[in-house]
């Protein structure tokens, strides 16, 4: 059922009367306790002073905590800056170490390779690695580059030995038996260059 405007006005008046009664009760209680208006004012002032003192303590504590937090943040910032600088120095030191190592290796690699025992074959292996070939192929390429004429002579001698292997072995055995120089007759074919020239 809808409320009438009269009942709403009546309810508002009842609330106001209740509030006034509560205030009157507070005054009656104060009078019964022997409180004078000056005494009530003093109690209000004292309560206000206590509240202000508590507020001052809270503000001082908050200010101290803010200062501590600011100091901590400054320390973190300084630490981060020092860490960045240390990382930068570490990076430059590493780069310098790598460059110095490469220069020293380039300058002293040959000296070190020749200082080790010959059976290790470091110089030969380094040369073959530089040519990206096996040691055998690398050696042939280096001989051919150093002296093409001498290299051709070695190839021709190798072909002669291969073509006359049995004859040369027989002559070597005869020389070993007699302990003297033995004359051998071998067959020599045309060299590869001569064959190519005759084909032209």
C-alpha cells in the first residue's frame, strides 16, 4: 500500500524528536556526572589535543618512512648505474681480450708451432688447414706454387718409378747383394706435356 505524504511527514518528525531526545539524554547524563559546560569544553579540547598529537606522530612516522623509501630508491638507482658501468667495462675488457688474443696468435702461432716436437706436425697441419685441403694435397699445391718446374720433375720421376717398379726392385736387390752400384735399364715414355704437344 502506498504511503501518504502525511505519513512521510510524520515519520520525519519522529526521527527529529528521537535525535533531540538523544541529545537531551546526553545533557542529563553530563549534569548527573556533575559536568559543567566548562568541564565539557575542557574535555573536548583535551580530546582534540590528543587527536592532534596522534596525528602529528602519524605524520612524523609517515615522513620518516618516506625518507627511508627515498634513500632506498636512491641506493637502488646508484646500484643499477654502477652495475651498468661494470657491465660496460666487462664487455670492453672481453672485446679487448679477444682482439689481443687474435693478435698474439697471429704473431706467435708460427713460433709456437715450430717449438713443439716435429712428430706433432703442427706447421704442416696449419698449412693444410689454411689451404682447406688434406696434408697430401696441400703439400702438392705448395710445391707446385713454389716451383712449377721442380714439381713437374717430381711428377715425371714418380711416373718413371711406377712404370719400372719391377726393374728397379731387381736392380736394388742386385746392388744389395754385391754392395756396389749396379747399372739398370728402364723404359721411359713421353711425358704428359710432350704427349699433349704431339697431339696438337
